[in-house]
């Protein structure tokens, strides 16, 4: 029996909070199809220097036999490959099969530890323009526990915790408030920690990544330069700690003793970076110094 032809519809990448366009440069995983007995083998290739999870399903087609049944999920080790499913050719039938692969950085087995993070900037005092639960853009799961530091473009960005550089992007320039055009055009660095959590440093300058994928960095090491790229109204650094929770990136609270709110700004979260302005623990985003009164970041 001749195997039925396949049409790969899309290999989708998941992205980090403030970033990640769905293009080859930001791809998390690649779907690879190989012929097998009476069908095909569907492999997921991990393009990152850290673990990911993938989900394979069929788009716009009738159900068909596979082992395991689709949709199927699998974990893929750093720079490795995993057989996600064996696709069986339907008897007496030919046609197109549209497959869709989605990848998310990180492993659901991550067990974050309570550690103190260092200040991610080489400055004496950083102004927090938007804190945990900031009403402008820190309301969704990927950004809820994030800090926006208002700093001039080109400010050295430091590793707040040691780890391995898992993913980078630094080819974008410019910023704006056109969601469709700008939301995925922020430069960033994703660093994997030894407990499976991941730090995201976003809105970096064009060419502002100073580390390589797979490189190990130490706390306080210079890793990049801040910028004003993507969906942003003013220069700032977006910092968050994320974990993969069932194919969904979520931010988690963290301690950063050296992070203190600057004039006119409020931060919330744990005791060291937290002083809530409202009874419900949420915060408002306000301008710092000469920044515009508009929020530094919107989505």
C-alpha cells in the first residue's frame, strides 16, 4: 500500500511574554515526517538549548488512525528529537492530511525553588514602571508576575540568576502600538535555570544580545543591552520568571531584594519587591522621571 501524502500546515512556536514572532528565527520546534510501515512517523525536533513540550494535532481533516491518537503531546530534550506519533494510512484512501505542531519552551516537570534574584541591570537604582498585576499589560498568565524597569536604551542587562541561554532574538528594530505589526517584534533572551524555571529579558536593543544559545552564564554577568523594541512606548526592560504549566507559559512570583520602586512607580509581589497600592494587591503603571505618562508596554 502506498502511504498517503501529507501536507504540513504549520509548525507553531510558543513565545515568551513580551516577544516571539512566529518565524524561523523564533521557532521552538520543527515537525519532521519520515515514511514508515503503511504510514508515516511524526518527529518533533527541538530547536532550543533547553527542554520543550509539543502538541501534534490534525487541522480540518476527518479523524484517522494513529499511535497514540491525536492530539498527542510529548516532551523533547534540549536540541533533541522525539517520536510523537505513528500515522497510519487509511485503507483504500489517498489525500491530504494537515498536521499542526505547537511547541512551548520548558518542561512541565519544573520545580522552581525559592531563590533571591539579582537586579538584572547595571544601574545603581532602577525605576519599576510596571509591577506584578500591572493593569496595562501584566494581567495574563505569561506576564502577571513581571517587572518593567524604566532605563535608557543601551543599559547593560545582567543575568539575575545563573543558567543556560535557551533562546535568543535580536534582529528587530523599532517599536510601536500596532498590535498586529509590533507584538511579536521584541528582542529577548530566555535563560533556563537548574530547577526548570526560565527567566525572560525582553525588549532588548537591535543586536543587543551578548550571549550565545547554549552558553552558561553566571549571576551578574552581562548578557545584553536594553532597548525599546516591539509593542512598547518607551525604553524599558521586561523581566519575568516563567514555567511551563501544561503547554502554557506562566509567570511565577519571585524575590528580588534589590528591586525597589522608583519615584511615581509601584511594584507588587513578594516582600522585597512589593508594596501594593491597592487592597486587592494589584498595581498601576505610572511614568518614571522623563518617561511618557503612557504605559511602557502594551499588548
